[in-house]
């Protein structure tokens, strides 16, 4: 494969677990500089993924960084797991469980009734509605990232934003875990959906796994692992 990073490239990367999106950008910038001999390279990502999420991250270089807003506005698809019966302040595994709830309303039911209740809850969110993002988010409030305040146990007011969920499929149930596939609009927080999903079932919930599988027509199956992408560049460098 040949790349022209300065003119502009769109690179699909499968973000590793625990890496921030900025970690990936930094790593790619460093690798391109060192192996391609490019002193300055413009590079950015089109849509943040939480550190504990994996999946598709679109990186743009050179003149293609002008397309970042275009890519950010595309429809997203995710797969993951909600764990019922407990909540965390961050709505995922970044923070420890703060409250636990019984799920006897589900565990005392037969399998068909459990699936029916959970699917009814999922169907409730297939709509356009106002969603409140998590306190543990990168949204800026008064010039500061919300998570900076949250980590100091300071709550800030985050305004709700309109989001659209066009598909919410329950793919597997093994209580307390519920696996899902969601198709949604820009700006949707799956962690917030975990909170709202648990509230609707009256048993609490938090996100334990998340993978972004698609952005528009771009799929994670076509994305590079960072290590595989690195291996391509020495061969390219020798041809320059």
C-alpha cells in the first residue's frame, strides 16, 4: 500500500482498550514522522472513543483533516454489554460500583418474559429524544472538561442534547449481562443509555463493554490494528 500523508489520507484504526483517542493520534503521528521522514504532519480523529471502548476510529491526515466534521456527523453503530443491578458514577467500569439493586423482577421470570421485558425497554429508546451526557465526559463546561470536575467529586450542569437511536437490538441475555447492537446519531452517549436503560427497568445498569463497529459506510472490519499499520511503513520508507 502507498500513502501520501501530507496530501491527505483517511486511515481506519481499531482503537485498543484503555487507549484514549488522543493516544492513538499521538502514536500515529510519531510513527509517521519517524518512519516516513516527515517533519510535520497534520493529523486528527473524527469522533472520540472512551478509553474503555474499542473499535473504529477514523484518522485524517494532511488536507483531509478538513473532512473531520463531515465524518463526525455520520451515523454510528456499536455493540456492547450492559450489566444490570448496579450503577457507577461514570456509567461504565472507569469508576467503582456506587449502588446495587435487586433484579428479582427479572430473575423470578421465565426466559421468554425476561426477554420480552428487556426488549420492550430497548424499543422505548428507538426514537429522537434529549439525552443528558455523563459527568465523566470530555464536554467542556466553563472552559473545563466535565470529567476533570467529576474526578474531584464536583458535579457540573451539562445540558441535554438531542440524539436519535434508529436501532436497538438485544443480541444476547445472560443476566445480569445484556448484549446489544445500537445504531445512533452523532453525540449519543452509550454510557448514558446504560444509565437510562437501567432506570427504565428499575434495577440500575452500567456499561461493561463497548465496541464501535461502524461510522457511516466505514467498518471496523476494514480497520488497521496499530501494530499492523506500523509494519507497513518501513517498506514504504525504503521506496522514497
